């Protein structure tokens, strides 16, 4: 069966300049404001929304609430709305038949007089002063057609993580966020590709030009986007007002149908507005709301009163970030809270980007620690948080001046995640940082799991505290034989990994071996590698993807590091738990009795060509594997070099 959708014709853009609006009426009063709330189901959410809107109404002179009962099937909702209307607290419009979101809104728009309107979903929570400040911000900003506040669930305007449905905070926290947003971002309006319909402020001038919502869309998704794009064609601005915060539960209306509805309506939208996808991509890349979120996060964090501050884990790479997140999970299991600070380079800047792995604030704060001002701001921020402790991973990736100030200011632990410091200490000059003094100043040296612990003790000669969390249970795979499908884990996306994969691919192809390389992760140039007939690149993966990838690609052997380990990385442990044969560098001497005959142990410092030759030979061994009942691992049953 072939389904077809009739797409409306393209509209001709109208680039007329929108008129400037009067800020006040002749009597000095602000223009009237009508809040339109379409209602169908969910009594609890509807009651909470209307109650919050009524509280906001009391603080917003000249405003009224129009509720549209869109033929609700719930008697309790009808009773609630009729009671409120009888008390003259709302104006109630009742549809005899269900018209859907668009029909309900358009009916209300047709029955409003002068003044601006706010379209409000029935699953929102409006803080007391939100509508007053939203109207004030719009009136002081030229050429506004639509305005959208910040929200926990507002697509572009979501906080703290943008473009995500963050959990709905409790009512008291919503009020606090709105109050802090008003302090943090007063007087700011940021242009966005389109407004978001959960709380969409529309000026009367825009309504007069654009008229009503389009009925070309299916059941309540993207018609708000279409309205805003028509407003932009008419010369109006779509803005976010980050000084206002409104709570939004989200996705109550159609639940599991949302994705299919959005995809159908998106085809209509992209047909009508050819540049829309490009404009959205550019906005997401630039993220002009980031600074507004960061300032609000600073206000929120300094406002919080906690008995004990968080533990901060400092890292300097994407692999280190994954290990730091794992460390935060360990802390959470112990009843403590962890935050991650990752140092990353952006041109001449060295940004200390902070985030909470649990999805709370901070997510957007980034300070340039290449400057004295940025380093001082970081020290002040951590001090204001009252951090419990500082754990430093990858100190060689932290700018020296920043690391020196942090270690002087705070008590710290060293978290061993790789061999970089030890290799530099053993083999060369220019060691950064001073390894000896860094160890001497630490309260303790720690490592996650056995490998990092053994390396620290055997190679560095240090007493180490092993940080552990429950191991993943082994996942046993069916017995396999024949040519390998080689799963190769990449964690650093650097030139060394890229060259290794390319050289291994060449070696296997030249030897005419029927071995496929499945690259687990992202590289410097995924597309270039994918042009090779014996290479597949999965892109970024998570621990939950491991079983699916191994089964889907039929992976029979794994290569876990290419010259640089990541002790404690969750992906390494997840792949080890599969029990598949492993090729990995032996960073510390293997204790007697450990190791399997199916594995390939690579020596640290091996010549690259020798390493590739060893992996290539190991990859083409024909190994039939059976699960070992005692260890849960696999053991070699038959092994022979393929002809």
C-alpha cells in the first residue's frame, strides 16, 4: 500500500516591514491581554494550569482567560470549567464537537477583541509574575510577532538542557526559576527560528497580519511553527524572552502518536518553507541562548543551600568525560553528588565546561581558563558551590596555570585514567605537569577497576585506592567459527587511531583476508574510512548499545585500545563483559594465572607496524569458542590459522 499526503502550495513570502506597536493605550494602561487555554482531557494537569494562570492573572492588569472546552469526554473537567465560568473567573467557550487544537484556538482567536494573546497549553504551570514580565518584555522589544519563555520542556528554549524534555520541576521551583530568570536575563530578547506553542505570546499586530493557525496540519503539531514562519515572512520577529520561565509537562495530548504526527506534519512544513531546516541547524550550532542559560544556572546554583557541596571531577577529553560520568554514578550510589568539569579547546580559548550528569544545572556554564579572569571565575564558582572535594583526571590535559591555581586552592585526589603522565615521566623531557609534586600534594591516588589499579601500583609505584562499582554481568554469545568480524573500539578520535585503522584495513585487504572491521565509535574522518570495503563505522555509542551492535554486526573479536588506554571507561568494561576474545595493550605485568589463550596481549611501546601485523594475524585465527561455566568467559576449543 502506498500512502500519499496532499501538500499545500508554496506561499509567496511577504517581506513588508512590520509596524511598531504602541506601548500604551491612550489612558496609560497596557493593551489588554487574552490567555487562551484549549482543554480536552487530564483533569489534574488542567486544574493545575488554570489555577496557576488565575494567580498570574491577578498580577497582570487588563488580562482575561478564555478556556475552550473542546468537547471534553471527562465530566469532572466539564464540572470544573462550568464552576469557574459561573464564578466569572474565566470565560468559557464550549465546542459541541471536538475541533482539535487548531479549531479550538482559532475559535477563541475569532472571539477576542483588541490586544495581545497568549496561547497556553493545558499542561503548563505559569509562575505568578510570568505573564506580566512577558508582556512588558514584548512591549519594550521592537518588531516582535511572537515570544516564547524559557521552560523545562520548550524545544529551543528548554532549560537546563536545550532541545530536550527536562523533568517538570515542582511548583515552588518553577516560581524560583522564573524569579531568578527575571534577575539574570532582564531586558534580553533572542531571535529564534520559530516560537513554541506551549506558551506562545502573539502581538495584535502579528495576529492582524497572519490571522489564524493553519488547518493544513494533522492534530496539533507544528501548526505553531507554521504560524511563526508566516509571521517572519510578514516582517515580524520570533523571539525567546529568557527572563521568563514557564513549566511544561509536555506530550500529554497524543502520547505515543507524537512521533508519527510530527513526521507527517514536518513534510508539509519543509515543502512550504525550504530554508527552515537550514535555519534550525544554524541556530542549534550557534546556540545563542547558551549564555542566558549559563547566567540562570549561576543564579540557581548560588541560591541553593546544601548541607554538603558536590564532588567535582576535572577532566580534559571526551574519554575522560565518560570516566568522570561513571565516577559520578559511583558517588551517587554512596549518597553523594558529582559534577564534571571538562576542559576543551575552542580556537584560542580553553573552556572549562561544567555539567551535571543527572541532567540538572549546570549544563551551559563554560569559562575561558586561558585567561586570568576565567581562571579566577572558575575558582570563585567552585568556592561558592562549597565543593566537598576535587578529583583530577587527565592532569596533563589541563592548562598549567589553571591546574596550579586549582591545586593550591583546593584539596584534591588524583584519578588515574591513562598512562600519559607515567610515559612522559619515564621517557622524556618537558613533563607537564610536575608529576612528583602533583602526587605529593594529593590526598590520595585513586583508580577505577583492576587495570588502572594494577598499572598505578606496578608502573608508577604508588599506593592506590581502588574505586569500584558493580561489574556488568557477562553476556555469553553463541559459539562462532570462521573469519573474524573485528570490533575495534575508538575513544579519542585522534590521528593515531585513524592511521591505525587505515593501516590495519590495508594489511587485511592486501593479505586477501575476509575480515571486516567494525569501528565502535567516531573517528577523525568516518566517511573516509567508510569508503573502504572492509570497514564499517558505527559513530558514537553508549554502553546500552553494546549488545545490539555485537549481535547486529556479528562481531567475534574485539580490539580495546590503540596505544592509549582509558582505565575505568564504561565502554571498555562493557566490552570486556561480553567474554569475546580481546586484543589489548598490556600496560602492567599480568599476574600469574590471569589471561586467556584466545586473547592477544600487545606490549606497551610496540612499533605500530609490528602491532598491526600482530592484530592482523590474530584476527584471522579460526577460533571456536565455548562458554566457560566457572568464569562466564569463553575459552578456546579449537584454534588454527586459516589457509
